[in-house]
C-alpha cells in the first residue's frame, strides 16, 4: 500500500461542544485505536484532532493507504477504520484509525480491479460489478493497492464468486459465496443470439 503522512494534536476536551468548535477551526476530531484495552476488554482510544486539509487526502480517494500519524511529536502507523459524515451536508464529522504493527495481521477491504474484456461483453452482454471491495487478512506490508481479477473468459450469464479467487500471501475474509462480478444478458445479446440461431438453422441442410 502507498503511505501518506498526517499530523495531529491530542484532544483534552471531548464531547459534542468541543468537537463542534474544532470543526469551526478547520480540524476534524479523530480516534486512534490500538492494542490497549480497558477493564471491559474494549479498545482504548487515543483522541486527537487533525487538520481537514490533511485528512481530505485520505477521505476523498478510492485508494487505501498506510497512514503515518504524528501526534504531538509521537509517530504511529495506522489504517483508516471508519469515517462519520453529516447526514445532510456529507461533511466529515469524525475519523477513526486502527494502529498496526509488523507482527499482527490486519483485515481490510481492498478495491477490486477487473482486467480484460469479458467474452460475454463482446457477445453483447453487460458487466455487472457486485462488490467493490474484498476483505483480506495479511500483515499490512503485504496488502496490495487493489485486487486484479481477469474476466476475459467470463461468458454471458456467468459470474465469478469470491471462492474462485486466490491471491498470493493473502487470506480472503469475505464469504466464498459472494458474487464479485457477472455478465448480464441484455436485449441486444438476446437479439444477436436469436439471429445467430436463425442463421444456423437456415444454413443447415434440409432433411430428406
């Protein structure tokens, strides 16, 4: 994965009022979750704020990144966990990060990239991408930017399921029965198939 750097400062004042004041100043409230747990076994969050001007680089992008976060001079390596948006304006309200290390594998959704022109599309069908990401588990250094899937041989009415895929060094966490993509029959494809069938019948020798 590509790396990107952002900076932050610890938040001493929490709550809605403090968060609203931060946003007015151009900052977004954030939490960084790591290995530390409380007495109930729940992850302990390091609360901080980061400039929206820096966060927008990871919020408005289809790519996934390893994020180097410097909080009050201390460096952390993390991945994006969740973004909360305003229900009306779609402005980012809060961002959660998950701290990673070299030893512990992570599970993360990786974008799917379809390669090649499917046979079914050449025959008049339409490619349908059912899921845009597949969850995989691996050390973060082995996580690719996208998952390449060759669809060249995919025919009309056929699909590719997660269980048919494998990627070196990655354990697939998404259910095997999930359909990744398929080639749907279209009106043009039906017409073309009917025309081909009629032509074949006309070309066949008449029975004696």
